[in-house]
C-alpha cells in the first residue's frame, strides 16, 4: 500500500468524529505534521499524537490573529520547553500577511515574536514551519539568516522571483497544496523549484476550489496534487510520491 505524508495540516481543527472518519476511509498509509495556532491548539495536537502514532505535532502561534499577551507568550514558551522532545517542529509561525492587508498596526510585535520562535528552533535544533508569503518572505529570510537557520519550511509559499531565488539559495523547503491542480501561479513555482526541496500538504481544514470545491480538505486530495506535480516535473507518479516522502522524512525526521 502506498504511503503519503501531509507536511502541513491543522488536525486540531477537526472533530474527533471527523478524524475517525477521515483516517478510516484512507486508501493509503499516512503520516502527517499537524501545526498549532496557540497553546490550546498545541495541547490538542499533542493529545492527538498520543492517540495516533502517525501524527507528528508542531508547536507555535499562527500569526494571522491578534498578538498574545506577554503572559500568554511566556506560558506558551514554557509549555513548549517542557514538551520539546515530543515536538516535530516549531510551527506554525510567521508574519500576518492577510491581517496586514486589513490594516494591522503592530507588525513590529509580530516580527519580534517570530524572532523568539526562531531562537527556540535554533536552541532546540528543530525545523521551523513558516507562514510567510509575498512581501513578508524577505523579512523572514533576514531573520532566518541572522540566526543561521538551515531547516525552514515555507508552507503554501507564494512570492516573486527574487524571493524564490533566495529560498533556493538558502536551501529552504516549500510545500504545495491541492490548489496546484488549478492555480497557474503554483504550477509555475513548483515546476521550477528544486525537486529535493518540495513537500506536499493539504493545510486542512482549508477549503479549495476547482475539483475540490465545497469539499472538506482531506489527505486523500494529495493523490490528485501529486499527479499534477509528477506531470510538472515530467516523472512517474510513483517516483514523485517517493521523492516527496523522502524529502519530508528527511526534513521533519519522521518515519
């Protein structure tokens, strides 16, 4: 039976009933990295990893929300330190691209918080899963370079040619979602990005358009995504699946 690895999903946002249904109907073996949005999210993802051995949790604070208080940050960092051995990565962390477009005024606070997460990833020798797209990417690259971070994963990345070149030169990874099936921008990015630095994800429960419209995000969608990836790279499906799995296993140190 084939095995798939979802490199970025928000498993904590699914109900237990939905998860049981999802895992029971999979036509393949699965491993996944579930990213966290705040302390409560971290705790649920840790609990899910204890129920499902193929679930690898990442701990962090999603940037597309109001900044946490100093007390909340301290509490989160303390909890992460206690559970760092169970943590596959620091994440999801980054900068608030969409909030910024709505007029958020505290960008400096988000940058400071991200740098603290980057320092923890460095101190604990953990990969980091990033939400950093378009004009936020250079700022994030500056911080990663400042702290000599090598294992950075820009999930669902989108950016200009200069940002893409910088990611490539630094050896950073990106991942594609099911929108590779219908988004030309993503197809062109993936076609030209080094095959050794690519992973597949769903970012569930995010909902997609095209053939996935009005369907809840599901790891089974990766079969269609990877078939398009294989066409773009002009390789067989089995070769594409193996390459993506090998990349993700190496990056996140998972089975």
